[in-house]
C-alpha cells in the first residue's frame, strides 16, 4: 500500500511507546521491584529518546535522530519479549490468561 501521512508518522512511535509502557507497568505491578527497577530504566530511556527527538525537531534537525533499522528491530524484539513475559502464568494468580 505504501501510504504514509505526517499524522501516522507521529502516531506510530507514540503507539509503540504506549504499548511497551503499558506492558512494563503491568509486569512491574505483577512481579514487584525485581521488574519495577528495570522497567523504570527502560521507561526513562524511552522518555529521554522522545524528548531528544522533539528537541531536535524544534531545531529543524529531525533527520539527525530519525528512526533507523536498528530501532525498528529493537522495538520488535522488545514487543516480542514483553508479550512472552505477559503470557507466563503467575504462581499466585487466581485466573490465568488462557
């Protein structure tokens, strides 16, 4: 289809960050501080990268920090890993995902 819009280009990374953030918060709530600390570090990095992109865009240098192939691979790997972690049944959970 090869269709793109400026709104879609803005919304795509926002949606990715929202999905990753939601999964990290759910995992941190389920497993406690053992997951909350790394989750906080990951979320801080995501916020810092977003802020850097917006700052560079305000200076007219958005292409300097544009998304590359490595970033897309990292996002895909993160989403796969988080999906697998969310599918792990919890020991004390009353209901399972299945």
